[in-house]
């Protein structure tokens, strides 16, 4: 077992470590505008985004390095009657497919070094939805204690400027029972000076994944 796997297994086994049960808010908000098809949830943890996407009808692959997290994710999938292809893998050694996924989600995982491969895995017009903790001068209750595991302002935005940015926001918001500073990006794998920007409309969400 790798040191990274041991570290994450220990973290997920801890009683003080918790993740939100609901998906990325922008994923839920924009579900009706996203392309159908295949989805990939990177660093899925206990499966909050993967379960939501599977319930919405996507063919979902979900990657994580932690056996403990994936065991919980599988149990939650069984409880909610959805199918997800759970994959235990270290992103550094993962065999990324090119142009494979219509939706890719990343939640609270510092993966800037993997972003070139993640972006290449997007199908034409595929959408990346990514949220991560920010460095902040404000007191925060949630997120990494080490600043190097947080992004600086606009780090995530700058790393995705080769995509069409549909939405980017930095703000404090409630996360897992506390307050966090979070950057959220929604970007599409498209290019050109003329783009389509679907109107956001209300859509009935899939059943709760709690």
C-alpha cells in the first residue's frame, strides 16, 4: 500500500473527517444544461458527485485512492440503487482516456498538476465542474490546515483558460457543517469567439444521496 493511500485511508477512518453529502452546488444547479452521456468523478471520496450523476442517468466512473472511502461509496450506491464504476487508483499513475467524458467533476482535491490530463479527458463540448478550498485571511472552520493544499485566488481559473469559462466564483459558504472559502469553476471544452450559453432552468433533482 502506498504512503498516499495509507494517509487517505487513515483520514477517511477518522471520526473527525467529514465531507458534504450533497453534490457540488453548481453541478446540481446546472444539471439541466449539461451534456448527457459519460461522467467521471475525480477523487470521488464517498461518492457525493458520482451518486448524484448516476441517479441523473449518467454512465459514471469514479476514482479514488482510498479503499476506505470507496467502501463507503459502494455501500451508499447499493443503498440508493445506482450503478457506478468505482476505481481505486492513484491519479499520478492513472491511465487517462482522451475525449472520453461529457462531464467531469472534481471536489475538494488539489489537482492542478493533473489538470492537463483531466481536460484532455473531456469530450468535445464536455463540461468540467471543479470546486476547491481557497487561502483566506478570514477565519475558516473547514478545509486543509496546511495552506499549500489550498489554492490561491484565481489559480483554478488561470489553469483552465484554454476552456470556455461558463462560471467562476470565489466565496465563503457553508460546507459540511462549517464555513469554507471555496473556488468553483464551470468550464466547457470548446473554442471560438462565438459560444452557446444555455439558460439555467429549474430541474427536479434526483433523490437525496444522504
